[in-house]
C-alpha cells in the first residue's frame, strides 16, 4: 500500500472518529437534557402531590434546618457557594430557647361557658317523699347555694314571619277620608317574592354562602327542613337583590382602598358560565382580583380574562392610583410599574418558597435560605406592634445586614458552574436576583409589609367557597359574589360580626337608599360603633 493510500485511509478514520465523538457528545447532551427534564418533572410532581395530599404549611422545624448542613456521605454534591456558618447552627438558632417569647398554651378540654349566651334554666327539686324528714317529719328547706350544672344545647335557627299591621282610621262623625300609615319599604323589590324577605333573612343567606361557603341548593334544603320552602332560584334572586342594594358600599370600599399609599394585589381563577354568541352557554375560567388597603379594607373584582387590557383588570382599576403596589412577580402586573406612578413591592414569602421547593435537591443551600428568613421574621414579629419609627430602625439595623449578606451569598451561588439551569435551586436564585429591588423595598418604609400574605389570606374565602359552589351560574352572579365577598372579607379583617353588619346596613339602605354610603363601609361602621358609649 502506497503512502498516499495510507494517509487517505488515516484521514478517513480520523474523520470517522471525529464524527463518532460528535455523535457521542450529542447523545450525551440529549441524555443530560432528558435527565434535567425528568428532574424538573419529578420536582413538579412532588410539589403537586404535596399540594394535593401533603402538608400545606411551609414551616420548617429548626432541627430539620440543621440537618441540611450535615454532610451527606452517600451523595457527592457538586461544589457550590458555601453558606456562611454552614458547619454550625445559623445565628440565633443556638440561643433560640432563651430569646423565643414564651407563649401561653391554650389548654385542652372545655372552656368556660360564655356569660352572654341565652340561658334556659330548669329547677329540679327533690320529690315530696324526699322533702319530708325521715326523723321528725318536718319539711326540708333549701340551704346554701344550689348546685348548678351547665350543658350546651341547640335549637334550630328561627325563621319567623314579621307581620306589619296597619290600622285604617276615619273620622266617626263625618265619615270622610281614611288615614293609614305607609308600609315600610322592603329591602329589595322586583320579582315575585322579593318583597317578602326582610333584612335578617337576606343577611343570613349572604353570610351562609360567602362566609360559611354553603351553596344555595343546600340552604334551600335546610330551610325546607324548618318548614319554609325557598327554592334555589328564589335564593339566587335574593342574593342578586342584596348585592345590587349593597353595590354602592362596595364601590366606597374601593375608594377607601385606593386612598391609601399601599395596595396589596393578587388574583385567582373562578369558573363562570358565560353567554356565547350563538345564544349557547359555555363555562370558562375568569379571574377574581382582590385589592387590599393599608387598614384592612378588601375589595374584590371579577374580570373575564387575565389580559392586561381587560377593562375590569388591575391596569384599569389602578389607572389613577399612585403609590406602592405589593404583589407577586406575575407578568400580568408588569405594566403597572412602567409609568413610574406605582412602585413594586415584592413578596418575600414567594422568594422563600422557591428555596423551600429546592430543599430535596439542594438541602444545604435551602436550609441556609430558610434559616435566614426565619431570623428575619422573628425580628418582624417582635416589632409588628411597635411604632413606625421603631419598626424602621429594627429593619435598618437588624434585618438589612442579614439580607445584605444573604444577597451576596446568592450572587456567589449564581456564579457557580455547578448551578444547573432549570433546577429548583437555579429558579430560586434567579427569582431572588431578578426581583431583589422589589423584595427589599420594605426595609426603607415602615408602612410596607415584607410579604403579601394578608392578600392571599383574603383569597382563601374564594378558594374554600369554590370547592363547594364550583362555579358562578352567570356573569352577573360572579359580579354579585365579588360585591358580597368585598363586605364579608372586610368584616373578617376587622373581626366584625358579619351578620350584624349586613343586617344593619341592609336595613339602613332600604330605609334611605339616597343616604351617603361612606358611613356604611365595614371599617367606618365598626369605628362608629366602637366610639359610641356603652
């Protein structure tokens, strides 16, 4: 074989070897991509299973935090940025037993019976034979204090007829003219049967559905057991009439929310039956938004879509608002901050949750992040009821240094070549870096909260009710629900008795529909009653 032939064959083999190596590298890359995809899917599956069947709370036992710093001999982990104090308990953990405030246990068993509960007293005397003395035959008399035993009992709620008797009066001499008092107007009128519902019944129906999550068909069955037939369609009409009557108060709540410097914002999905163009009905996913003011006022609004230009969405509702908007990092909120009139305030619980979700794949890093936020929230809890000046000083002097060190550690973590893109830890690092300005904004203003939890708690009303009533039967029903959720959630935030509030404002709105509604919002109503002398 000639030298030329030998060289040609050698070049061919080299080219073939290079091709095989390229194919091997491509297969390896595909394998790594497939493994990363499987890891992501396994992570999503774990989180979905936890949400469905697992513990909803994200609290972590301090002992479990310390386990994250222990060396795992069975698993070789790629070198990442070492958390500060990785080999010991995070600052504040060791002395936790000494600095942790002592909380009184609630105790077990029965508590004392409330003194203001109605009481039905039954007196029991001994029999006549027992009242006669066996020795002398004299009648025994009561001595000392009687023995009193308290037991709870229950009477089904009372549905009663409220009769209004109006007397006709006429002059007995000339028999001319008849006088009769005008009939007080019912709270709602319109269809047949509307005028037969008084304020107490309307308030009970609204509270049962929007506070106690009892669908109208179940309420109809309960009323029927008590001898009163109120069909589901009649109850729907009652809810619609109540919402229409109270809609101006809900609008006043929104004005109150927007008058504050801080608005909390979040949304969730709700199924609504919409009228289609061909006169058929179709069920689609709508959105229900919640806006929370600085003093606890809570306003709900339904929009057909989540689109930025939806006329019932936050871009329109907050068009004239200037101040802080606290929300999660969803893209639907991005347009709110473009013009600079509104400043974004992030939710640190969302940032913490990202590391919490990485606790299985990267326990050391997740443990350090969770421990960091534990220290932050311990300080926040200590100054929650303090003056704004004291709260700001604690944030600047105690919390800020902790978070500055944490941010530096996150930046080092982001530079590590061992941080695999798309993994839970990489997502957590990216979230904290991309939204750092918004997440740290609470440090410079005592009016701001480090998280958006209060708004998410308000949305639980919808989330729990949604499991019972499943969907809104029409677009109008969804808007009615938003009105009544507004008043119920605001009452709950202020710890106001929801039935008492609705009963009172329904009566007052029925008596004088043109009266100002600013005094009937839950907060003003509560403050007015609290200011009255007892």
